[in-house]
C-alpha cells in the first residue's frame, strides 16, 4: 500500500499510448518520461488525456533540449547541476513562461552510469549540497521543490535503505536552511523494487513503471 500523501509518478518509458491512456483513465495524475521527444510524442498520441495529468521529466536533460523540455513538461526532476538549473532559469525567462518547478537529482550511489550530483565527486557532500541549494534557490524563474534520486542498483532493495536515508538527511538539512525562495516539499525516491523502503525512509513521491504495467519487453 502506498499511503495517500505519497505522489505516484507513472514511469511511462517503452509503454504504448493505449497503456498510458488506460492508467490515466484509472486515475493516474502524474506521468514521468525519460526523453523529451518521447514525451512530446506520447502527448500527441494521448490527445485530450494528456491535459489531465502533470508531466515530469525524470531522465537526463541535455542542454540542447531545454527549450523543448519546457514546452513539454510541467516539472523537471532531473536537474543535475547548478549550471543546468541556471540554464533552465535563463530559458524560462526568455520564454516569459510561468515559474518552473524543479527537483535536483542526486546520484547517491556515485554510479558511473547514472546522472545526478554524486557524493564521490563533491565531498563533503552534505555541505556541497547546501551550497548548491542556496545558489539554485536564488534563481528567479525556477522553483526549487526538492530532491530526486534513483538509488543504486542493488539486488536486494533493503540495501538501498542507507542511501535513501542519506538523501533524506540532505533534504532535511536543506529544509533547515529555510531558504527564502525554495519550496522544499518533494522527496522523489523509490521505484518498483524499492518504493516501500523509500517511503519508510521519507519519500513522498515515488516513480513506478513495472509494478503498474508489468515487466518491460
Ligand atoms: C524507469 C524509471 C523508473 C521506474 O522504474 P520501475 O522499476 O519500472 O518501476 C523510475 N525512475 C526513473 C528515473 C526511471 O527511468
């Protein structure tokens, strides 16, 4: 059971528009996509259904895709540096758009294959993240709303627990800074195999594909 305060992002990668339409009809409110192009195509295929949900970018955002991402997504969960946050901020300003909510992605397992700020590159990491948060919170056209992490790929989901716990501690430290313009409210962590543990460790947003749609082909 996922408690009602936890937001569920339906991870739609590799799924067909019919499959995604079915989960929207069943009540899904948030769709996550990894690629700008796939999200835009999914939205076209879904037609009116697409307007009933919010769209979250959960994959790596390339610099040359920012403008298109801003036209396609409501929330960008995968901001992986102060520089990328600043680039998004500048594009939002140029487009005279609404303020865009962002989360900062942490690669808490410091895995080569994953995007996000990683502890191994920025020790002492807790202090580094506080400085990043301060800088990002000062940007005027993005709203810093929290943290996202994949957690390391480990066989036993119980092994992710200390990683999730560390991200929660970083979240709480940033909250404790009481940054004037930040609106720290989302801790997005946990997927099909790990969401129970992530929620126990403080996640209030989970991103789930396999448990909703079945195994990817
Ligand atoms: C695919 C994906 C998920 C969901 O993974 P499942 O194991 O299918 O639940 C969550 N977050 C991100 C960033 C993903 O790419």
